[in-house]
């Protein structure tokens, strides 16, 4: 990548904006990008729960920073909209 591009903060972190990506010679409309980048609150809850179960396999070998990221995901899921969608 050259330089910097804009991004939107999503429940999963920063996500590129459609207008900041190079779609030249591609037939990829904004509506499809928006549909594929949508994140539901239910998905966030499920992901955090599945990660918690998976991380238990590592016991004390799991770095605390990774578990902290999982907890932050869980916290963000509580304040996320029902479905987060990228805006133009």
C-alpha cells in the first residue's frame, strides 16, 4: 500500500472504506461490499464464546494479551448494533 487510507471503526476493529479501495476494472458494487462486510451482534457473541472455549485448551500457555483481545471483543459485542454495516 502507498501512504494511508481511511478506515471505519467496526466491532471487529478498523475496516477499509469502499471508496478508499481500488476497484478499477472490477465489477464489485458498493452494495455487495456492504453485504459481505456486515457484522451481526450475534456473530460477535458466538465468536467470543467459541474463542473462549478454544483458548481453554492452551491453559496457562496462552499469552494474556490474546485473552485480553478476546475479552475486548466480548465487551464490544455488548455495545454493537444488531448489525453493523459499512457506510459509504
